[in-house]
């Protein structure tokens, strides 16, 4: 679905509390062509976005749709279905373009 996001002039970016080597292995395994950011070992981004779980020392699976001004416009959470994250994000972006 990356090309559909690109057609909407959208930057897709992945972030995780995993270190860089596991991130690279994941990207290679899944043939990802968008950037992944390793928020390790400080977890500053995960903490700033409120998705870091101190007890488990990991982040939650959450997708943020952020506009070009840096404003969070939509949040998708509480699902392990990554396709749903992508589909819902794309549909939301289309509604932004219609306004």
C-alpha cells in the first residue's frame, strides 16, 4: 500500500523500541522500503507519544497520522492487525484530501 500513501504526498515512517540491528533484520525480512527508526535505548519518542510501557520495557502498536504542521490528526491503537493500521490510515488521509 506504500504507493497509495505516496500518491497522497505522505511520508510513511516506522518506529520501535527495538535496537537498530533487529529493526534492519525486520525491514529486510519484510522487504520494507520506508524508513524505520530505532528508539533505543532511551525510548524518548515512545515516551513522548505516550506509548511506552515501563513495566514491559516496550512500546504499544500505535499508528499516528500527523499532518505537515506536526499535528496528530488520527490515532489507531489496540490492534495487532497491521493491515488495519495501514488501511485505516489511508482512508483517513483520503478524507483529509477531500476537505
